[in-house]
């Protein structure tokens, strides 16, 4: 893995390695680009969905969450640092955030729980043919680690 360019960028480790995922699924992975403010739920949603991919492609998921909610969550304390001026050019505070114009899907993490967000994205992936249709959406284990 590359070194972080900034001490304010954090790697979020998934629970399944790429090699293991590809061996289990018998194919290469799918890249999903989660965009949104820090603490909007991008990493949590990504981990909840990481073992469900079936087809190599790229989709953009806009993880929508109001800045005020992201600041309340702030698990890494970076909004507090940005407000104190310790992090220059911080997206949403001292630098603009450009909402995607045409994301493939928008998930509003401030309005529905993460398991429902994961199910919504799972159903989108099914509908678009990225994963095979299932008679029922599998239970998605959510970890808040």
C-alpha cells in the first residue's frame, strides 16, 4: 500500500483480502467509488458490501449526508481539527465539495440505517446485473469497528 500523502487521510481496512475475494468468487473484483463527506458512511457501507460483487466494472456511489451530521459523527476527530485550522483545505470546511452530477446511485446515510443502505445498494447492483439476482437479500453483517 502507498504511504499516506497526508496525516489526515485514513486507510479503512476491509475484512476480506482481494486475493481471498477473487478466489471465493472466481473472478476479479468490482470497483465502486464512494463519494461523500468524511463520516458520511462510505467506509461502513463499503465493508458491508465488499463480498457481494460479481462483475468487473466501475460505478459511482454518492454517499449523501449533511455536513452537520458528518461533523456529529466525526470518528477520527478530523472535523474538529479542520474547524480549528489544523487541516488546511479540508473538504466541506475550508475547501468546496463538488456533489457528483450523475452518480450511478445516491445513498442517504443520514435518513436510513447502514443495513438498509447496504440492502439498497445490493438491490441496485442486482438490478444492474453486477451480481446475480437472489430470492432474498442476504443478511449483511455490520461492524462499527
